[in-house]
């Protein structure tokens, strides 16, 4: 060990001596772009049209095979979703082996094998690869589709669609695609419960027999292979995969608006706005200004040091991140600049997004920015080409896009050749700030008033399906005689009656949930008049503990304890436990607002908004506004699935959303007037 240390010091001394001979005040001149020599993949084509690309690499004793069926997009119409349904059914057994035996064999070999509507993927240790590739080929050629599996997949799909109806991000992407590409474009259509119910098992089988064919397919094999033996293996496994005639389809032309407009979708449950500035582009891999477009996007919104991120997050604190993407396509490319922002800064965020887009269009970037963007591309490219998977993907792109064989060998040369003028011309051409759609999916009552004041763009309104609609009702009149007290009394009546609630002197609930994939247990105990304790545990440890004994309280998190301050003590003492809603009677009945399609009374109490469904009387939601270094942040909690326990109804499901995290809890145990002692509040 001593010898190694001495050797290290000697080498270090030599290094310093070398640097001492240089002029450290002179910046070294950049060298030429590194010459990239890509490994040459082996290629061949089977008589049925299947194109095969093999990349030999012996660093690890593993092999992977990726099958890509490169069909042109098609419009499914009233059977939208058939590709996804079909993809979910692939690999559930073949004419030669049952589903269970198929899956058991894959597991036994410690391999991965997945099928999807546009291909399949398999990987395994070298010695098992012939067997795994054989299973892939069997699934590709001989898949069976049973009524039992079909019904299961339909049910899973319908459940997913139902859950997405209240997901703000999912609705935002759906409407964005629908309006950007058009309702008759394959990229614009979306799956509905009606279209799924239109699909039969026979439709799935016809889809398989029509579109899952080798004549538009590529098979890329990468890893520890003997090319000669692998070629022989592929021929024997795939030669009898029959080719077919793929139906032709003419894609509709996509268009941009004549002038920039705002397309607004009202989502009353949104606690932040999804913003996307989008325009269509005609850009394909290998176009003359492709490289300038890449660099322009890198500077605008291509990462954590780009202009959008530095402005909207680092400077303004509006969002967790803001990015842009310039997507090339053989069919329909797009430019997108996006941000998910707090409701109250939606209008300001739109202004800043457009400011940055127009700035890069009309003002040349600095030499330093261009140099740094090039350096990042060069560095990433040089690192990526060391991977055999990258070589295979590049070979696949060359084949699919009909590119010159030396396209990637000249890639860095073309990146480094981009000038400031080239970059600005590309930004003007592809970032159409003056002919874009600004999509905003958010809560109208929180967003629209400021948006109308701040921007000069025309605002068009759309429902969750992308259909034009009228401006959302900003509020409904509160009926005469209604107050916060009457709303809370209606809630008490709905869950069992005030007399029954008054008989409850203590309450314990135990709920199970997940936090970032970790199973957790949330135990809440409360006792009359205002004692409460909440403990979150998981993985054999306590993550969080919040306790108030009626006079003093504390929060304990990750071993750190913080005693309640004066304001927290005041709020805790004011609560009426075990049913804290009594205190909301002193709040303000502020408005009526829709929650998941049902109107609710909203009571404002300090930094809390409490929502009570008008029809059922149940408490369905709260929104707490908390102070953060980046400004106010809203934390919504939803309540559902009310069930009766000893004559009183409790919400068995609770969801809390904080920033990007969604925490779902379901009650497993409720105890009234038992299971709680003074020791719980120590």
C-alpha cells in the first residue's frame, strides 16, 4: 500500500511539473471534432422482406433482439385503441405453447421477452439466446387470442381510461394532440371507452393478420454473437413468417393557426396548469437545417441549463422545470415548449415562454451559448457511440430514413459547421411563436381572469374531448340563506347526524398507502376536545410524526423534531376533535365550484379551502396553501368511498398531491372510542 501511495504522489508531481511548463493564462485552443468510426453492422434480408441488422460485441455474455415493424400510421376511427388492445394481447401463448408455459419458460431462463403492437423485444444470456429468440419468433408468427384474455385486456383498458378522465396531464396531452394534428389524423385520434367497446376479438385477429407482417419489419440483434451462426438461426426461425399487403393510407396535412391563439381546457380539479406552446414542423432526420434546429432547441429548452429552465424555474420559481423539444418525423413533426406551473402564475408563465421563444428567433444567440451547445452534443455523441446498441440504432435509422451510409460518421462535422446565422434561421423556421397554439389545461376560476388581462391572444375554449365549447362558468350564485355553518351541518347530517358524532370521544384510523413505491402505513388518532397524533411508518421505521396533546405539539421527521410555533399552536387548539369540521363554521362560504363534474360548496378557513358536495353533503376535497421559498404552493387532498362504521360514514380513500407526488391511502381499520390513550399524544 505504501508503495502505491508513493507512486501516486510521484505521478501527481509529474503532472504539476507538466502544467508548470504551460502558460496557464492562455486558454487552450479547441481541437478539431473527433473522428468517429462506427462499427460496421452486418445486414441481410430474408425473402419475406424482414431486414436484419447484427452488431457483434463481446464485452458481456448477453444478446438482445429488437423487432420493429415500421408500418405507416393509419387511422382507426371508431375502433381507436385497437393497436394498444392488440399489443396487450400479444405473447399470451401460441399455437405451440400455452400462456403459462410460455411465461414460465422465459422466467426460468432469466430472460426478458415483451411484445407490443409495433414489434417485440428479447434479451438473455448468450447461452439461452437461441431458445429466447425461438420463443419470440413463435409469438410473432403464431400468437393466439382467446376470449378470456381479450375480455381481461378490455377491462384493464376501460379502467385505465376511467382513471385518466380526472388526470389533468392525460387530458392535456389528449386535447393537444387532437387539435395539433387534427381529428382525422392517426396522431390526433384518441381511445375512448366507446371505441374500445366497438372492438371485437375478431377485429384483433384481423389486425394481427393484416399489420403484423415481416415485409415492413427490421430485426436488430446486438451482443455476444457469432454472426454466421446467428444468421443461420434467424433464417431458420423467421423464414416461414408470411409477408402480406399492408393497406395504404394517405395522411392528412397538418396545419398551424394563422395567428397564435390560446386553447383552454377547464379542469376544475387542477392544482397547477399544464402549458404547451406547440406548432407543426416539416423536419426529417438528415434535412439540411436539421443540425441547426437541434442546437437551437438545446439552447432554448434542451435541459437544466437552457433558457426556459433558467427563466421559469431558476429565476422566477414558477415550475419544477420547463423544457422544449423539436421532434423530427417522416410523417408529422412538432415543436413543443412546456411547463407545469402553479395556477396563480399561469398567465406570467405564458408571457415568459413566448418571450424566450421570440427572443431566440429574433436575436442571435451568443458565441458562448453556441459553443457550449456544440460541446454538449459532441460529448454525448462520443459517449453514445461506444455502446453497441447505439451502433445498431444508427444502422436502423440509416435504413428507415434512406440516409447516406456515412451519415453518422459526418454527424459531428455537421454539428460543428452550424453558424449563428444558421441557428437563427432554424429558430425562425421551426419555432413559430407567431403561429402557434398555446395549450392551457387548468382551473378556470383560478386562471382565466389574469390570463385575459395579461395576454392579447384570442382564447378558444375546448372540453376534455377537444370539442369547442363556451367559456366556463367562473362561479355559481350561492343560494340565499346558505352559510358556512349550514354547509357543515349538512355534512354532519350526511355522515350520520350530530348526536352520533357527539358520542365519539376518540377515533383511530389505520390506512395503507404507497409513497414513491414504498408501502407505508398512516395511523391517525384523535381525542376530544383537540388532541391528535398522526404517524407515517414504513420499511420498519417512522418517516413522520405529528403530535398535539392539547397544549403543545411537535413535528418529527427523519429524526429531527420541530416544536409547534405560536401560529401552529393556535390552530391546533382551535380544532374540534375527533371531527374538526366544526371549526369551519366560522369560515367564509366563498363560492360554488365543480369537483369531478359535481358542484360543491367551498368554505375558506385561513389557508384552507374545504369542498362539500352539494348533492351528497360529503366532504370531497380540501386545498391547503403553504408557503415555500418559491412562493405559495397548493396541496390538494381528495376524499371518496364513504362507508358506514357504527352508524357514521367515513371516507375510506384519501389522495394527497404534493408537487409531482401523488399519495394514495385506503383505510383498513377504524375504531371509535377505543384504541386511543393519552400516551399516544406524548
